C-alpha cells in the first residue's frame, strides 16, 4: 500500500512538472516563436534545475510542441462538437451567426491566454508540422461547421464558399491573435480589445464576410471555379 501511494504521488509530481513545462513553453513560443526558444530556457523558466527536463518529460522539443498544439485542438474540438450536437438536436444551426458563435466562442474560452498567439505564429513558420501534429480525429468540428455554412450560404457557388472559408479562417486567426496579444499586456489598459461591444462587432463583421454577395464579373467567377477557390486540405485548430 505504501509503495502504491508513493507511486501515485510520483505520477502526480511528474504530471504537474510536465504541465508546468507546457505552460511556460506556450508563453515563450507565443512571445518569440518556436525557433526562438531553447529547451534549456524552457526548463529554467519552469523552475526545473535539470536542463534536460524537456527531453525527460516529452522526449524532444518537437514532441513538446506537438503536445501543446494538441491540447488546444482537443479542447476546441470538444467544445465545438458539444455545441453543434446541442443545436442539431433542435434542428439547427439555423443562421450563420450560430455557426460563427460555435467557431469563435470556444477560442475565447480557452484557459491559456497564449494559445492563439502561439498557433498563429506556428502556422506561419511551421505549417506542415502544425497540420501533422493535429490528429484528424480532433479536428472534426471545424468541418461540421463548414458543412452547415455551405447549407446556409446557397447564394454562393461552392468555389466562392471555399474562398470565403479561407478568408474566414485568416480573419478569425488574425483578429483573435491581435486581441490576445493586447490583453496579455497588463502594463496598460486596452479598452477596445477588452470591450464586449468590440467583440460583438467582430462577430457581426465575420457574419457579413460570409454572407455578403459576390459582385464579380463572369471571367473572375470562372477563374475561381477553375481551382483558385480551393480550401486547404486541413484547417488549423483556431481557423
């Protein structure tokens, strides 16, 4: 019994240390990018005397990065799927705004204030690695949201819909990353980014981006239909 209790205590300590390393690494990666941070810096910032702590708990820096990516992806997918399940049971979603809420609100509710900054920077510098790190089983809800949006955007061709989804993903990532970057700066007030009215305006503008008619000449529409409107094979966890 004593040995079992000691083993459980060791497991808790290991888990707490690993979580602290992830938390610190996430903040540093969001501030400086993955390539701008060493494993020694992560260990030191996490209060680990052993400079090889990252290797001990995760095996490698890349494995640590993958674990951080998946933590956010899993949390977002669970929340989005739960919201979709609830709405679908009631015959929805019935509006674009309902889908937008499902895409954005879970991002706002993430417990760590650095994840969006991290994932946006990581997607720009290591997109292939980011997509490879996301298990498709934990990125299902985003595709479900796109399916509902297609149904709710019948005035646009599939090619135009796909382009709007690319715009939407870039818009969500850029705006929420800028918002998070401002709000983690506690040295001064950020009245615009901290305002509920600004957030509501952002949500309304996102609906407008998706719902607006396309006033393009036929030759441009033909060009989009020829393949320029294809969406990436796999979106990131935020957008």
